[in-house]
């Protein structure tokens, strides 16, 4: 598999927890796709754990793993969000939010203690998650005349893209989806079918 068109994420919410010198750390790993979704989950955990001292988090979005943010929520700078993000990175995950809730136990853990605790709690949540590998897919939309339907369908059968939509009237239209590394090959084959046009390919 080409690393350029695959990525790893989790299938559903998982939980982890640790206790360090009476401080309780509760971690959630959540599959997410948008900043709006992330805000909803963070707000939800803040409400659920309204009596906790800190609700810290980090997220990573996108197959290229370039969209990320961290939040220490009042902990000393870089002692919570950054270690959580470090765990996301070391597991090569994306489209994931990890929230770690801390109930203060009365004993200060110090900078290194906090970093280790947030990191361990985040890792525990991932250890309990189901990690899967997904492909980066692209859509291709095509239009062609009805007499060329058989030629197009033969290519579709051989290259096996997902057919998202199809409409066979006077002109035929299809929207296909295939993994990124196979897009150019599919386009090249389809364009050899006479009168076929690629439209709004994304």
C-alpha cells in the first residue's frame, strides 16, 4: 500500500484512565472529521465533567495530518495538550480527538509528572481503541453517449471504483470514487472511450 493514499484512524469512541498520586485522569479517544464536531465533543465532556479541574485535549485532522490543535486548559504550558498530540503522532493517527479530564488529587505532580500522566492516559485510550487503515479516495464525474455505455462499464468492472451515482438517459452520467493512487490510471482508460468527457472531477 502506498503511504501517500492511506491513513490510520479509530472506528469508535474508546476510554482510558490512570491514577497518579490521587489525581485521576480520564481519557477519551474520539473519531472526528470537522472542527465543529470537535467543539461539540469537547463541550460535551466539559459539561459531563463539570466538577473536574482540567479538560485538556488535542486533535489531528486530514489524511495529510497537517490540521491539528492542542489545549492545556489551565495546566502549565505544554504539559497536557502537547503530550496528548505526541501520542496521536507516535501512533500515526488522524481524524481523532483525544480529551483527557483531570481530577486534582491534592498533590502537585510537577511538569514532568503532568506530561507523563497526560501521555499515559491518552495512550491507554488508544490501546482500548480499534485502529483501522483507510484509503484516501477521489471522485471522478463523467458524461458520455449511450452507445459507449458498454465500454465504460467494462472499465468500471475491471478497475472496480465505487459507483456513487449513475444516470442513463440520452446522455449518460456517472460519478465514481477510487483511491487516490489509482485515479490517473482510471482517467486515462476512461478518456480513451470515444466522446467521453470528465466533468467537475474533484
